[in-house]
C-alpha cells in the first residue's frame, strides 16, 4: 500500500529552525509532485510548500515564503521541509501529500507530525 510517513516535528522556540521529513513508499515517487500542508486548530488546511516531480520548481504562499524550503531526494523517496525563523503562528500539524501529474488534487496523505512553536 501507499504510505507517507512524516517525522521531525516537535516543540521549538520562536526563531528556531526545524526540518521535517516524509518518506514515501508504495508508489513511483519520482512521478509524483509533493507538497506540505499544515492545519492549526480552528483553521482550514493550508498548503505551505510544493515541489515538482524532479524538484525543478517550488512554490510557497506568502505566509511562509522566505522562511520555508521544500526539497526532495528521489533516490531516497523522501521530501523535506526546512522551516527557519519559526513563529508561534506556524504551530500546526504538518502533513505531506503526493499528486500524480494528471491529478488535480493531492491523492495520498501522511498522518501528520505536530509542530509547536513557543513564544
């Protein structure tokens, strides 16, 4: 079966950095675009980063642009999210997701890893 397993979340202080990892199995990883989403209590799920199949292009919303960096290692079937200059408002459960090129929606999702940023 397809599995996406996130790791790396935890409790950090504002201004700190944290890197999340997502290991993917059960699909041809290099054929899928990847993204990171987050969801905080009482708020809608928000996409915070996306990367194309070969890593040539990335995208970020204004809320995290300049602070978050998505990357992937297709040899390791792993996507990463480096988060710098963390703020209290970054506190959320972070999920990785995968999307095939012909899909309009992300098809596969991980269970999430919580990130708590204290101020």
